[in-house]
C-alpha cells in the first residue's frame, strides 16, 4: 500500500512537471498534500488516544482475586 502511494505521488509530481510547473513547485505541492494528510491522520489518532482508557481492568480484577485466594490459603 505504501509503495503504491509512493508511486502515486511521484507520478502526480511528474504530471505537474509535465504540465509546466517548475520542479520545486511540483514537489512543494506534493509535500503540502502529504503534510495535510499526515496532520489529519495525526489528529484522528490523538483523538482516539484521548478517549482510550489504558488501565488493564481485567488484569487488576484477576490479581485481586488471586490475592484474596492467597490470603484465604494462609489463614488457619
């Protein structure tokens, strides 16, 4: 997929050069497009991370059960 996108944007830059844009303008346009796509994806990822709860609830519950079981085994 990334290889396809690389070829796509390289072809897009080549097409802009063929139309008559200077090389630096064509590469600049492609760079701005890639930066916009990257910014949008980074924003979406940051939004998902803000809503994520990283606490392992099931693991904590299992450990608490294990502690209670061990306490029960140690009592005479």
